[in-house]
């Protein structure tokens, strides 16, 4: 009788749910994570597909013998896939190149650290893992909000006030104040009569007829004087005299 045949036994899989069961049981959680990134420039259907891809990767890598809760393990992978997708396809406002490159490294490092820590790593842990400055890591993480700028029609708080309502409006008084600053030294060089006419017309907003009555001239004379005065002021603004 010959020797007994050698039977090569397949290593037993770690106890726990197979990947397909883990994926089915956590579909809603993955879709919920994708929904947190809606309205940032990428369709929700696309985000859900990316989230399911991350869920699938996590399910096939998960080792229940380590003792980690599955979603604590899977969440960083799902977020990493979503952020990677935004980095590749979703930038509306592009941050500096160094921030984009660091964010790619952070995504990979976060996935690796999550495997060993069993939770999402802290920014300080990511910085130490990458050998990067903590401030640079924080800046790159903050760039997650640069996908799509907030609409000016978006409401603020619980009322109907929009973000655009808080923007300043065009104020003619700023132009008036600026003009006064520029013209003041030029007006001081006018004759007393011309200076009074300018004051009555542009500071007191008098009509030409009212100015004529105030200075003892006709309305036609005031009109000619204003034309000459304004021409002289424009000339001096265009070619101001030297300081000497």
C-alpha cells in the first residue's frame, strides 16, 4: 500500500462575516457618508458609487481577529475614496499645488493609520507619520471645503436672509469723499468768486439760477463760469503742477 496522499488544507478564514455580508449590511451607512458631501459640485449618485467602492475595499481587507468594529475600520477608507474623487474630479476652486499633493499623501496615510489604530487618525498623528508640519496638514485638511463656493443665494441661519444680503452696496458717498480730498487743494487756488460758485454748486447743490442771484450775475454768466472752472480743474487733474 502506497503512502497516503498529502492533503493541502486551505487556511481557515478568520471568524466573522464574509465581505459580501459586510457590504450588504453597511450599504446605508456608506450612502449616508456620501450624502454629507452633496451639493459640492459632484452628483450624489457618483458620490455613492465612490463610497460603495471604499466600502468594498474595506470589507475585503477587514480582519475581525484584530478586534476592531467594522465601521470604525471602514469609515476612513470610505472617506478617503470620496476625498480622492473630489481631488481628482471635483475642484472648483483649486488650492495651491503643494496643498493638493499633501492632501493626496494625507489620504493614503489616513488609510494606513486607520488599519493600525482602528480609528480615524488625528491630524498630529498624520503629520508625524508623514514627517510634515502640523500646520501644513491642517491647511490641507481644511481644503476639503474648496470643492464648490457657497452660493450667494444660500440662506444664513434659520431665516430667509441670503449670504448676498450681507455684501456691501455701491455707496456714492465714498466717491464724494474721495473727490473732495483730490479737489480740495485745487479749489483753494481758485479766485474767491470762483471758489464760492463751486461751493454753492457742488457743496450746497444750488441751481445755476440760485447761484446767479447769490453772486449778482446772470444765469448765463454762471453757466459760462462753471464751464471754465471745471475745464481748469480737469486740466490740473490731468497735468498737476510740480511740487517746486
